[in-house]
C-alpha cells in the first residue's frame, strides 16, 4: 500500500476499534477490504480536482416533482431540467427515490432499488451524467414494511439484531432528545415475545442498531452502490440520532461522530472527491461540531440561516442576522457550508436557540400562521412541546398573508435567494423556490402531514403554462436562473473566498468577498424602504454591478438601494458612470 492509503486505512482501523473494540477491529478491517474489492475498479475518482468552485450549486427535487402522463417521472424531470435549467445548476439533490412506506421517501423499504413508480437505475444514472447527484443515505432507520424488519420480527439472522430494542425497566430514557412528540418506543411481536423497538421519528421508521457491525457494513455497501450509480455528494439523513446509550440524550454521541468520520475515510480511500454532507437540524454550535477537526463532514447545512433570514425580511431589520454572520466561524480547510433558505422539510427553529430572543420567535410563529403556514413541535427533555419547524412555502412567507402575489412579494423572494447565493459556501435551492410555489393546503389535508404544504407536485403542462404566462412564476424562475449564471462566472463567489461583514445599517446586510487584491461588495436591503448604503472609506473606489451591468459607481459615499434590492458590486478600476436612484 502507498503512504496515503496506509494513512487512511490506519484511521479506519482505529475508528472500528473505538466503535466495536480492538479484538474485533482486525477482522472488520479484513471484511472491509473484501467489500472494497467488489467496488474498487468501478468507482469514480476525482482526486486532484477541486471539491467546489463558484459554479457549484445544488437543486433539491423529488423524482416526481414534475409529472407528465405516460412518462416515468425521472424522465420528465430530466427533460424539464434539460430544457429549462441546463447548466445553471451543477448538482441535483434527488430526494429518496427508493421504495418507501411513508415520510415522502424517508421510510425506506429497500435501499438498493429504485421505486418503480419513479423509474429505474438507468434513469437515475442518466440524470447523474448531466447533474452529478446528491443522494440521501437514510441510515438512522428503516421502514417497518421492509424485508429487514419483517425478518427481525420473524427472528431470522442476521436481521434479528438489526434494530434497537429497549427494556424500559432497564434503560434510562429520561434525557432523550428527539424531534418528534410521538411515542419513542413501539411494540413489535417477535419469537421471543413483544419487544419495544426504538422509533425516533414515527412508528413506521424503526431505528437501526449500529452497535451491530453488520448494520454498519450493510450501509457501507449501500454507500458504495450509490457512488457507483452517480452520487457525488452523500447526505447523511438524521445522522445526529444514530447511536443510543442509556442515560444519555442519544444525540451527537461520540460514536455517532466516529461513524461519520469512518464514512468520510471510506470515501476518501475508495472514491476520492465524493463528499459527505451531514443533516443535523440543531442549534448552531452543535451543528458545526460535525466538521470535527476537518476530518468529519465535508459539508454541513447552514441551518441557522433560513429562520434568521426569514425573521429579518419579515421584520425589515437584519440586526440578529448581521450579528450571527459577524461571528460565523470559517469552516476548516477542505470543508464548506451548504447555504439554503428552504428545502423539502420545514424551516427549523431549533437552530435559533441562543440567536433570537424568545419573544421574537413567538412573533415569527405568529407571522407564519398569518400567512397560512403551520408549526410543528418536538418534545423537550422536560416533557414540554416546543416549536421545531415552520411549515410554509417560502414564497408564501414573503407575502403579507392577505393580498395576491405582487411585485413586492417577488422582490422580497428574490432578495432572500440572492443574499443566500452571496454567502461563502455552496448554495442549494429547493425546486419550489424557482417556481414561486404557494402553500399546498390540499396536500396537507390529503396526507395529514404539515410538511406537505411545501411539497407540491407539478403537472408539467400546467407548470409550462405558468412559466410562460404567470408573472410571479416567470419573474422568479428567470430571475434566479440569471443570478445563478452570473454567480457561476464570478470567481469571487467560490466557497474558498472568505467573507467579512461591514456594519452599515441594521436594515442592510453588507459583506465583502475578497481574495488576492480583488473585492466583491454585496449590499442587501432587507427592508421595504428606499435606502442609501453609506460606505466606509475602506470601501471607496469604483464598482461595477454584476446584476445591472449598465450600473457603475465611482467614489460614491452612498450607494442607492431600492426596497429589497441586492447589489453585487465588483471592484473595477475601469468602471465609470453612475447608478440611477432606486425606483
């Protein structure tokens, strides 16, 4: 073995020893070598290529988010993206496309098959060739309808040890932290009588037992299978809850971090260039712990951004957002944030803990209700119910809750996404952000799930009509694709370029991206007022607006900003002319 491989395999050996004990680690390493042998020759390697640059972006979508009669949804999605989006997006987060029994794909029945209702592996691979995939590794739990769980209930080896069973008389569950208020334990009939299985999220999602190395090796095989089929980013769903021990919160346990580091070591060894993304919808300090020392996740979600940005836009005051951005630590080398405003889930509010006063959170919840949204809750360790996430279409949240979509709502929506695109990190856009989709209350009534409000499925013909003739849909779609293309052409938007915050006005987010003497100034007016951004002397000079090429500033002490306007000002020694006053 060469030196680099010796280093990574040595780390893997140590991690397996920490998880399962030194006496078993040697045998487990040999088992991993056998698994690697099955895939090594066919796995892609991107060693030596940069992990990301300014062109890197992610579109989040379900496989059937666009439907057309008589066509497999994966083919419809491919055709729509090919014709309408093209290379404006670099990666596609194809949400769970496996057979499942609930939770919109996250209660997986079979981890190795494509849901026939969506298509086949060949269609997944076709998408991956155009837009390298971000794929979910749903490793905390499996469906109660899965073959694994059926075999568990029948007492069939090895599956009889695949799931966590708990004797409530023997386990101390008093400190358990979880994001649901449903029962933690669910009875299951087995040859040994009724057993209580652990169900963090629902009775249909039964938690897997990673204290059993057989479970780990199942998922190592599944991980490599996904990479073989075109995954370039692996999202570790609900990873924070993976490992359980009596008398602990059963969240963020050291063993969980070891598993994440082990998965990173495996991809660095066998598929260098493949990235690990952790999904941990928790307070900021807990969230960033998954960077480790640069040896854990390559990417983590910027979970505090969506609720802080939402609060700032609805208040017309960015004070709390600016304070957080000022103190946001840079990621370790080789790591980055995944920035987003909305996703297939709701807008988490646990990441606001310590960042937003309680009375402001109560105000934000009230605003969401006014706009037709819903609020989901979790059970705190003291038994109380606390807000967990806000369920609403982001576009609907940008309105006032009483009038039809208008220019102000469109401007506020574009402001939010443009500021997100400006921040250091990799941007990710939920499909419905592009299409200015309203709340889908019918879906909530049909499914009984609050998250369905933001998971609309489009009929292709209807969506095409809206893109041609509906002002909000067309303006938002075209405006965001234009911004993505401009961003992709500007090297200062690379995740490797640092950012710093300038204090100008509580209503204006001002940040500078700077590298090797080149500067980009972002000014975002998060209010409905016409403002002038008074620039400090350090930002004097000539600037060219990337979003308005005809608009240039020359040694101006104040830059005009229309309501909810964002300006991308590139320092340009040759710039000339003046910007018109905001309209």
